[in-house]
C-alpha cells in the first residue's frame, strides 16, 4: 500500500477534500464536544494528532493523509508529499521540487484564464483551475469555483429555510451606477422594456469607521452584500450580473471563462422558490445549463454548437430581452404575488432542482476519481 501526504498552505484550499470525501477512512473517533482543543475560539490549537487521525483517505492502493504544517510530516513515513498552494499570476515557478515535495498549483476564484501566459509561468507543474485553460498538466472544472466560493465566503454557514413573504418588487438586483458601463447600459435597456418596479439593493451606507474596517477585513460579508439572500426574497425575480457578463469584450481564441460567487447565489437562493436571470459570459452560461442548472433566461436561449462568438452573444442578449418582456407581460395582468406563484408553479421542478443540485455538487463533486488520478499520476 502506497502512502502519500497532502500539505496545504492555507485553509482556503482544503475544500478540495470534498472531491475524495467518499474515500474517508473511519479512524479514531474524536469527542468534538468535550475535547478542550476543539472548543470555540481554539480552532488554531487543534491537536495535530487529532487532525491527522481524522483526515485519512484510501483511494485504490493509496493512503492519503492531510497536513496543515510541514513540521508535522515524518518524511520517512510517506512515499510522496504533495504541496498545494495558490497560483499567483506573474510568479515564475521553477521546474524543481525542493524538500521532496511535489508542488500542485491552484488557480481558483476570479483568476486568469490567459493560458499562453500561465503555461510559461507554471513551468510544467500540475495546475488545478476553475478558469478554463487547456493544456498538459492542467485539471479544469468550472464547478471548482462554485465549491471554492461556497466555503470561502461562508455560504455554508447560512440557514437555507424558506419563508413565504409578500413580494414588493418585480425585479431585484445589485447595481451600483457608474461602476461598470456595460451594466449601466443593461439596466437602461431593462427600464426601457418594462414598467414594473426594480429594487436596486445596496450595501449598508451608514457604517462607522470601525464597521467599515471590519467589512474590508472580512470580505466574505462584503461579497455577500451584508444581508445575503434576505435582499432577494421580496423580489419576484432576481437579476444577477456576473463579473464577466454577456457584453464583455474578449478575443474568441483566448476568451476569459470563469464564474464567481455571483453565479453561486442564484443556485443556492433558489430555495426561496424564485427564479433568477443570470447575465454572464454566454459560454459559462452554456456550461452551467449543460450541467443541469437552470435560470429563467434559459427558457429563451437557444444556440447551435457551430454558432460563432458574435452570434452566441446576439442570441444571449436576445434571451435577456425576451425574459424581461415575458415578465412585463405577466405584470400587466397580475399582482406581484400572483406573478410569483405563476412562475414558480410553471418552473417548480427546475427551481427546486437548482438548490438540491448545488448542495450535492459542493458536498460531493462527481468527478472525484479524475481529480485524484490527476494529482497522483
């Protein structure tokens, strides 16, 4: 039996263990309630023996053990040690692995997908990426970013329990004027096409200096826009701008493709029994819908695999327009609560599936075997 160690340079990377959680070995049970090293406020002092006993996995003929600190690893005990660290753009990684460690780079979050530049920098090291990059020694899965942001921004701590509330606006979104001209133009387009009320959610603007410092320091709350899903629940439909939305300019041969926490929100917040419109890079939208996710504008978006970039953009833009016109038509002859009920009853299975699927995908990613094989082979 081969034995290897996985060493992480930060807790933000540990979510990748979800890819092989099904291979977890039941070892010494730990009393999570009474053990003094596990009480609230003492998480940095967890006994290394406890951590190591609880983080062993067996995949085929390989035992995998996780470590926080290099000093905890007995080098003579393991056949190989893999060190996971965040890829930093502009860093030239050497082609040697020092201290008997094999480096595994992770390109997660709103990160580069400029493959021509990245390939020169990683210099043959294995790269795990949530941005679409093609090449040798690269493992790409667009859902890596969904899983990464789920934990990084603390969505795993939210309580997803539906409560029925009266709707007070037809469409709700986060929009900050003059931040991005493309978003400004899209909002103007929506306003021209509709007569219904739009609720533009905003961050708290009455914070004192201390509160502002804490918000900057804890950017998970900033990215949740302070109140998270409670902003959306009074809207009939949510509208979400991705970082790379449908009018983004990029070269078709080297296009930027990644999703952020903005795509995660409409999937998680589907538990509100409401649909979302996702305004994103059309190719990312296609990836999401092919994988089984659904958005209200999915109903109005069709394309051919042979379509050029320009045609895809045009069709996606039309889907957004037609979705707004659909809502406007419903709004003319129904109350807001009636429109909400009509849409939910029509698309109930698709809306409900979104939430069930995203929870399953972040907890138990389906391509775990491919993931582990990429690392070990």
